[in-house]
């Protein structure tokens, strides 16, 4: 298998700024979710809020997971005009952000 091929997950951890309302946050999330309809290389999108009891979240409150067929797909996503436009709206609304891309492992028991 080529290094760039195979499913890749794009994870974004976020903490929204305190002055945003839940309605505003919901609108940003809807716009993020809509990117799956606009960016061909983005195959799936899921998100959720932190529910951990371990208190190790370091202030991050939201998790966003996008699925791509390859690392090249992520590169296409990052430079896609609709993503660039959205990122320029979202990033100033975040107090903290962390992005990680990874290839899920195949677990063999």
C-alpha cells in the first residue's frame, strides 16, 4: 500500500471563545458539517462534545472528525476554497485548537 493511500482521519479539537452563544456555536458546527457536501475529498464528518470524567481535556470542549480516502484528500481539503473560507470564519472564534491527522490501525487479535 502506498504511504498516502488508505483511510485517514482529520481530528480537530476546539475550545470556542467564551463570548459565543450556543446558537452561534451551533451555526459554526452546521457550516463545518456542510463541508462534506462541498469538498469532494471529504467523505464523512462527525462531531461531539467532551464528556470525559477524567478532566484531562485541557479546556477543549468539541471534537470534529473528518474522514478522507488518503493524505492527498486532506491536502485537497485544506486548499479547497470552501474550506479556506470556512476556516477563516471559524479560527478567530476559537480560544484553543489542535489538529491531528492519523491513519486508523487495523487491530489484529
